[in-house]
C-alpha cells in the first residue's frame, strides 16, 4: 500500500524466525537510507512491540498470519521492533525500501 504511493526502490530483505524468545530485526541495511519497512507475517501469529520492550506470548500487539505491518519513516520504530511467537514458531519476511534516486 505505502510502496504504491511513493517512488521507492528495493533496499534489502531478511527472513526472520520468531520463536519463544523475543527477537528484533537483524539485518537493517546500514549503507542505504531506509524510509519504509514492510513486515509480512507468515506461518503463525506473533505478538510485537515497537518501543524496545520485549513482548510475551500474551502481551503486545497481535500480528496475525498473512498480515502486513508497515513501519514508515521512523528508524527508532524499526530498530525498537521486537516480536515473539504467540503459540507456534512463525516466520517474518522483511523488505526494506529506500527512496528512489
């Protein structure tokens, strides 16, 4: 949705396993000025927070399988993003977008 409204280019990708210990985004590109992060939730539900605090399986915002999360223009939000599985292990496909040249 956001990518359609802007002149953006691919800036990077990571696939992130989410289990019973909270994890953050592990491969945020440092050599590219990222302006938008797209997080596709695959396989199972997660709980997440974007304030740097670890969620638990019952506390945090519910992210449901096949949902897409967008983090827009605030690097603090994506560097503070933390996720944990709700019940079974999940996978996140994370796409990083940069402003087109």
